[in-house]
C-alpha cells in the first residue's frame, strides 16, 4: 500500500440525502372497531358472514359464540363445521374498511384471539391475510394447528418460520402494524415482535390498505378438522404520516489503493443517486464521481489525490 503520512485527506459529508423518507406520525384515529355484541346488531343465531358488513368466501363454519372470553360477551369464530362443498379448500372472512385517507399510510390492526384444537383427529391452518386496495395479497401470518408453529409469507408465497409457537385455548393479543409509506409490516403478540419490519410487497404492488382478516385453510378438504379460531375486539386504526428531514449520505475514508489513489466509501439510500465532490481549499468544489450506493455502498477512487497537498471530500444528492 502506498501513501504519504504527512498528506492530509479529509472526508466530509452533507445532510442532503433524498431517498425513501422516514415518517413522523400524527395522532391515531379509529376507523373501525367491534366487539361482536348484540347491541352492535350481531345476532348469535346467524353466521358472521353477512352481518355488520363482514364479508367472506367459502361455506365453512363461522358465526358467533358467547363467553369464550370470560366477561367479554360475544365473540366471532371461524372453523368447527365443514364446508358444504367438498371441493372447497378454505373459508375466509374480512371487513371492508372505508374512510382511510391517502395520507393515512400507517395502519394498525389489533385483535384478541384463541385457537381451539380438533377432537376428530384432523387439524388445519388458520391465517390472517392482508390485501391491498387492488385485492392483491400482500402478506400472511399462518398458525399451523399441526405443529402449532407461527409462520409468515410475503407476496412471494414462501412460508417461513417466525421462531414462535402458540398454545391451544390461550388468549393472545395480536397486533399488525403496516407502514405503507415505508413498505414494512410488523406483528407483535403482547410486547413481543414475532415479525419485524418485513416488506409489504416485493413485487411493486400497490401500497394501500384494502382489508385484513382470518382464513381457515383445510389441509385435507375431504376431512377438515373441527378446530376453530375465536376472535374479539377487532380494531383498525390509522395514522397520518408526514415526511421527516432525510438522513444524510455518509462518506468514509478507507485508505490508499496500489496505484496511489485515495479510496472512499459512499453510503446512503438505495433509492438515491449522489455526487461526490472534492476541493483543495473548501471553497472551490469539483465533481469527482456520481454514484448510487444501493444496499452495499459504493467505492469511490480518486486517482489524482496524491497530486495535492490536501484534498477534502463531500457528498450530496444528485438533484
């Protein structure tokens, strides 16, 4: 490695990065909430599908029960009795939510839930699935009643383990936080994150909330389990996001290269292009290179650096 210890080369960085902005959040607003109570016009004699705006697909079991959660009145359920059609593979439920503004890009959905095991020797999967405003599936949280493991899938349809499991007849406080401005989602049970800041879409799908709801997936459609999901206190909240000042690019001196040039490392947003400039007097600046660092950063070489007594560097956004 070649270099002169008496020569000073300084690296500067400027807070001018423009990429995918961070967001500040305003006060949360509840756009839908139900406890499935009779006073909210939910009748225990009928299926949940078709009541209170709840929609669904499939003919498998769904409806209302009473006091499965002690002291909480009525709850909704999905499962237990088989579909009317033998070629069905699932039954799903969802609640269309209206009145979410385009600026309300952070959506939080909370629900209390419990899983009841089968008594007929067959077990199935229960999933919570998020769709966008174009009815495209974005992400899925899967509760496997055979292994009792909790898995998740992005829109690539590949199910991966969260590393967490669940117990039968235990009450869980589930929370989905979906930040459409940042293209991330997080799921927590109580205070524990089980999925943290994964992508809402990997395919460039529309990032706008459509609906999220439970699905009963039959492992063997001809022999479904009589297992079922009970849920209550379903709530959808929105928050309005406002951009925060963007974080700066960083420019790091990494040493000399064999041909005598100075080597720098540029980091920043993978969506932004940057210009690296140099100066000998901190007054007159000249373009050295334009670069887009991406996820792994970009190496910038200044082969003329040894020609000057001193040289300073800075990075700025290309625009």
